[in-house]
C-alpha cells in the first residue's frame, strides 16, 4: 500500500512538471507560427491541463488492477514505484537520479532497459541538444548517461553478490525471465504457446517472443524522437503486453498515463469497443479460471482464448492512441481541414 501511494505521488509530481514543459513548448511554437491557422480548438489550455496530474494519480490508485495487485501482495508494486520515480527524475532533468532509478528497475525485471531510449531523448531535449548522429554533443551526452546507468547497474549487481556471496541469483532471476521455464498460466502470451510446443523448437521461439519487447524501440525512437514522453507511454505498454511474466499491476501502470492524453479522445476510433473488450475480459478471467481449475467443465483453451483477446485489446488500444497522436500532430502543422487540389475535402490516411 505504501509503494502504491508513493507511485501515485511520483506520477502526480512528474505530470505536473511535464504539463509546464508542454505549455511552454506549445506557446513557443505558436509564437514561431509553427501551427496552422485553423487549429485553435486543438491547442491545449492551462485550465484543461490543470487537473491532469490528479487524474493520473487517481487513475493509478483507484484502478481495479492496482487494487488487485495490492491485495495479492505482488512485488510488481515495488517495480512500479521504481519506474514512477525514474519517470519523475527524468522529467525533473536529473541525469544521475534517472540513471540510478532506471538501473534499479532493470535490476528487478530486466525489461525496463528499453526505457533508456525515451529517457535519453527527453533529457537531450532538456539540455537543448539536437538528436543528430553526427553531432558531438549528442554522443557525449549519450555516453555520459549510458555510463551512469551501467555503473549504477554494476554497483547494484555487485552489492547483491557481496550480500549472497554467490552469482547464482543471475541465472535464477534474469535467466528465469528470459528462458521462461515456469509455464504457470498468467495473463501473458508465453505460457500456453510453450506448453504446447515441441521441446526442440522452444529456444528459437523464446528468442522470437523475447525480441518483441526490444524490437520496437528503435523505430519508435525514430518516429517519436520529438515526443519522448508519449514514446515512454507506448514502451511501457509494450513491456506490459510482451513480457514473459506479466501481471495486472503492469497494466495499471501504463493505463495511469491515459488521462495525460485526454486531448486525443476526439481522434480515437475504437475506444468504446476496446474499453468493453478489456472490461469483459477482466470479468471473464476469474470465471474461466474457476471453470477450468475448480469446476473441471472447461479446459486451458478457454482461459487462453480470453488471455489472447485481452492482449489483442491492449495492442489495439495502444495502436489507436498512437494513430490519434500522429493524426493530431499532422493537423497542427497542416491544418484541421485538409483539402485536395480541386478544393474538396481530403481523407487523411496514415501509413
């Protein structure tokens, strides 16, 4: 309960600072005439943004997934707290604290390694360093941040060795996460797939499945280099969906950021349907588990079907927000009412 409260407070403070940065950046772009003349209704106002930090904190603390994770006494709550403080340190522009908290998060569950990219991009923006591969300042700062992160991680791992006087914790923690030996059913995609697979194919497909978490980082970094916090949100969702042992606490963390993107609601295409899918799946999880494990009137296919639907729903939800974000950015630059050469209204298609 304490860690959940700390997470809520960290998210509140981080989003509060981020809103100030967004408003200053928006004001600067308006003064430089970077926005089209007919997009006044898309410009965010201080009144609209005032309650967003509180909404984010409450969206995390009152989320049923957070409550369930807390009742289950899941250690995911500790990991969420570390990631929330990492997010806060990054928003505040503290390179050292950001690297330390990212190292702590990676030390716990490995996958937060992918959050290095959005954190670096945001800190580069804070330092007014352009993201140019030929730029000396870019590489100097990148190496500095990477060195702080790696040194912090090495120190934490070495402290674990001195505490245990053994390196056995490395295969027991990171080897366990990567090799997926325990196929106990959960809300993830791994357990059923590898329970049904022939043993001699498992190593290849474990590698393919694990690459999913890391594979999208580079293309997202290229596409969202000007918007690192949205990149951070998308990467958190990818970790939650594709990690080997996900929990509902992971889902609660990235869903806490949804109020931060409330200005995208008008561009979302399937939000009602996807909300219904996620709610129905959440209600059916315990029902189908009971029918399979206790009543014996169903089998693993029933439970995995609802797991698959839940994860597809999450993927479509993040994709919808990604589409809405890119669409709004396009409208801000090119105008809200796009026309063809003959003057008729054009349909915007993003590829």
